[in-house]
C-alpha cells in the first residue's frame, strides 16, 4: 500500500516525529506510520497546533517534521499554521488526506463529503504543493517536497493524498 511506502520513506529520511489529528481522509497514512513505529505520531488537539508543533520541532531540533491532517475542516484548520511557518521561513512537510480521487476533477463547491482543492488554495503559501495520483508520483512528490522544504529559503510544502491513492498497491 502506498501509505506503507510513505511510512517507510519517512523512516528512511530520518523523520522521527509527525504531529496531527486522525480523520477519515488520512486514516490509512496514520495507520501505516503508527504500525511501522519508526516515526512517532504526536496527537494534537487542532490541526493548526499540529503544523505549529512541527515548525517548533524544526526550530528546536533542526530536524524536519510532518504535520498529518485530514480533509475539509482539518485542511482548513492547518492553513493558519502553514502561513505562520511560511512567514517565519520554517520548513514543515504537511501530508493531508482527502476525499477519493473520483471527486477531484469536479469543480463543485465541495469535493465528495467535505473535500476541497487545498493544493490550489495553498500554492502561494508553500514552496511546493502537489496532489499525486500514482505510486511514482507520490514518490516524486515526497522527494521534491522534502528537498524544497529544506532548501533555502526554507518553507512548508504540502502533499495532498486522496484516500484511494493512499490505499493503492505500488
């Protein structure tokens, strides 16, 4: 499953901490990370706090952390934290879960139950935003997001993964 590959990739990169809240959109990624036990998940009470905690972690340890957020309100709540990290040039890798990809082509107000096009919304406030749809695209997006977050001038990067993509077998 791609979610398992993401958990393995985090361990390979030495990313020891992820801050976040579990939800229907990110449950596969959350589950894979928690089962692999290489990256510790720190549960937060709010998605903004998860992003700010990941940013604070970087500022105190000089090590990149991940913010795990879910679709809809979870993504919206994370935006303030991302903009704060953007203004402070603090690298964070945001991994958001989203509605199934069958809804992603719609230009309706809501994608699926509560999703929206967060990558388009955030593109001006992160160094890199992507919604990969295949295993090779996920691998590339992780590598680019990691490199861009840490490259001067540092800043957050956002990867948005549809639920069905996270469940794909690579």
